[in-house]
C-alpha cells in the first residue's frame, strides 16, 4: 500500500522515542503512516525478541500506523552496505512515501548513525532509473524518490531545524512507549538496569518535549533535523 509517511528506526522503539507524537498527530489528520524497524533489538539487555515483536505491534496500533515491518538486520552490527540499502529501496518503491523519517545522523547508539546514513542513501538511490529492484511479486520496480527526509532526535541534545507541536498527542506518545514494557521504567522489574530503563530517562522524555514546546509557545513538541533547506509558502506559517 502507498503511504504518506514511512518512518524508519534502527530498533523497535526508536520511532516512538523520536517522533511518536508527530506520527500520532499526522494519523489523526488523515495521513497514512508505515513503520519500519531495521533490527529486532535482539542485542538489548532487556526483553526477548518475541517480547519486542509483540510490544512493537502494540505500540504501532496505539499510534495508528497502517503497518509495521521488520527487516531483521543485525542489531548492534548494522552496516551501511548495498545489500541493506536494497531492502530499503524495495520498500520505498513499493510504498511510495512522500516523507521519510529516520534516526538522527549521530547519536549515543552507533546503530542510529549507521541507520540514518543507510536510509538517506537508499532514498537517493531509489530514484535512480538504472538502479534495479524487484518487488515481492517478482515485477521490476519503477524508480521513486521521497520528497523529503527528516531526522528525529533521540538521546543526544542535537539542534533541531524545526519542531512539531504534539501538545494534543503527548499522552499517545507516552502510551506507545509504555507498550515497550520490557525496555522502559518498571518499578517492579528485576531486569538489568540500562540508561533507557531508568526513571530519569522516562521523565526526561516528557521534559524534553516540554522544552521544545516552550520555545515554540506550546506545551509539547518534537524536534527534527532537515537534510536540505526548508521552504514555506508564507511567513505566517511560522510559529
């Protein structure tokens, strides 16, 4: 199916952390959105692959995504090679999104930067007429390049090029994150402690969106990095 937005994450909870509110908002506005996890998060200290698969499906339903797929690339060992890009190119040419969202260019987890470059390069190559790919039906795919690629921000405090008001969707974002119960703060959990499983990290997610919101004059927002200059129709479109 064709979608308006295709959001990629190196791990099953990346898109929820970085742009869950934005996804929920655009779904509410009538846009179709698909989620793509590059790995199954199998190297994570908490939870099993089966846990994470189940949690990812629940989170996608909370956000209202049209689908969620996993490319089953190696967690912790992502490599930006042509074979991996080819998998992404096939998805881009099949779903034809106008907008692609992906990890930040650099972040605490090495996979995030690799995933970012992988998606950006695949978006470019998907538009090359002589770059061949074949769909699941065995038919040769036609070239297609998304109009925009934007990077959501996760752990590092990177400078956002623009922010999206998610005031009415902050609770949906947090609910989608709570669906990943094995990964985040649980007061009664005896699983190994990690940075993202701490109560500090959980509280910081809402605090960060509140800070981005404060700057643009709303309660909560999410920040994005643009790969090219952004143009608008009117100065009144700015907040």
